[in-house]
């Protein structure tokens, strides 16, 4: 094998490895996001059973404030994380509303939601992991742009999560950036 062909083959292999690495990393992030969103059935069920509103602006502000503090500690621009956190909460609420609508038509009687305080603790832990993973991706030099959109959209799948929700999440994620030094 001549030297040029060998170099070309090695370069192609490195590029494929880099693409696979980025796909795996965005998939690691969407795995965490899927886990977080999977708790929304419990949240919706608890709120329905206890006659609580889906909208909870005080809780949302606590989540946003905690995310901003963590983002800054992780080295992420705290202002750039706000649209992403807001998009996560919007998607979560949309999922909750869709469960409530489904249950109006067909009540789910063989399932009971977990207590809200337990679920919120799990959601908070996943939120921390999500912010950390975003930092890992960006600190490794990954640009979250249209090149990752396909993998993101294919791997972010939850019952009652719409394509519009997925798109909103991706567009907000693209805005997150590291703190400029």
C-alpha cells in the first residue's frame, strides 16, 4: 500500500471515529434528557391525584436559579443556559398536559405515581448530570450545531414529547456556551 493511500485511509478512520465520538456524546446527553423527561408521567399523575396545577412558577424559578448557579460553577455561560432550562421545563409541562388529556379519555387505573418530593429529587439529580454533560461536550471542543441535530432528534424520544418540543430543546441547546475567559 503506498504512503498516500495509507495516509488517506488513516485520516478517514480518524474522521469516522470523531463523528462516532460526537454522536455518542450527544446520545449520552439525550439519554440523560430522556431519563429526566420520563419522570413527567409521575409528576402529572401526582399533580392530578392531588389537584395541583401543572404550572408552578415558584418551583420553575427554583429550578432555573439552581441551574444557573451550577452552569456557572461548571464553566458555562449562565445566561446561555437559561433558554435551554426553560425549554426543558416547557417540554416537561407539555408532556404533563398531554398525560392529563390522555387520562381524561382513558383513565389509567393500574398505575400510581411516585411521591412528588422523591420525583423532584431524582429530576434535580438528572438536571445536574445534564448540565455537567453539556459542559463536557463543549469543553471537549464539540460544537452543538446542525451536524448533531439528526442524532439528537433520533435519540430524544419520550411518550407525549412532540417534534416541536424536540426542536425547541435542540435550538435552545445550540445557544449554550462556555464562559469566555
